[in-house]
């Protein structure tokens, strides 16, 4: 059984098994990130998707479903939210979140976002803290933009190698994120550059000294 690629990037199966193990405690473990504002860019990405009632939006790598209530509200009861994750147990937590909030316009699909095809009629896609985990993120982002209609919106957020930090501090950050499968192998991953390449109206911002980014763009 593969546990990773030769370059140190986790294989899809390794990611699935890791997050199946983390699912029960994931929200507790990431609570400090929420406190310091690590999820602020995720919450702020949802208005940037320009969703309207009746739209279909896909949450790629939904995890425990942090963004699902806001996405469901944005598309309304006539809209559709498709939550995709490679981990069945993370999806179970997302289902429980939606049940607690009585959300009826969310459906769940277990799949690897690396080869997931957007459903017909999708108008926007969000991916939070997932895209930088993909070995071939540029190819995935290019395909997503091709599958979105002209004017469709893509927003991604995630961790990045912060510029200007001393190396010892970067390594501490990498160590703190190791439970989530983050290793030095990901430091060269730059998904926001793929968004800039394949979209129009591309926009980038970051917080926490450049450690967390958000990138948005429009399908041409």
C-alpha cells in the first residue's frame, strides 16, 4: 500500500487514512487556528463566489463542513451545495454539522478532488486547505476552470511557505502542521499562481504574516 510519493507528498490513500483518523478530533485540533484568524479568509471567500439563490456550488475538500452553512445560505433552498472529501469520516462529521443546522440543500460525495468532475450546472467552487495537498494542483485547477461556465468563480485558501520568515520559524510552523500531513515537500506548492494563470479577475491576499492565503478568480 502506497503511503506517499517519492517526493514526500502524501498519496491520495495516505491522505484518506490520515483524515479518517483525525476526523473525530479535527475541529478540536484546529480550534487554535480559528482563534488566531486562520479561517477568516475561508469565511471571506464565500461572498467572493458571487453566489445567487438557485446556484450550484461545490466545496472541494469540505472536511468537517466548516463552510457548508454559509454556502447553503448563499444559494438558498432552491440551490445546491455539493460537499466533496476523500475521507468518509470527515464527511460523516460534515453530515452531522448539516443535520444539527437542519440544512436540506447539501449533498455529500466521497471522492479524490484530484480527479473529481464538477457536476453539470456548477456555478462556483471553493477549496479550503486542500488544494496545496495535491501533487498536480496546477492541472486540477486548470481543469476546474475549464469545467466552470464563463463567469464562474473559484476560490481557494490554504497554507503556504511564508516569505521573509526566518528558517527556524518556518520549520516550527511546519512541525505544528505535521499532524495534518504537511511536510517540507509542500513548501514549493503555489496553487495561487495556477489560479492567476488560468483565470481572469484573479485576486490574492494573505494573513498571519503570509502563512495563510486566499486566491480567487473567474473562468474566462
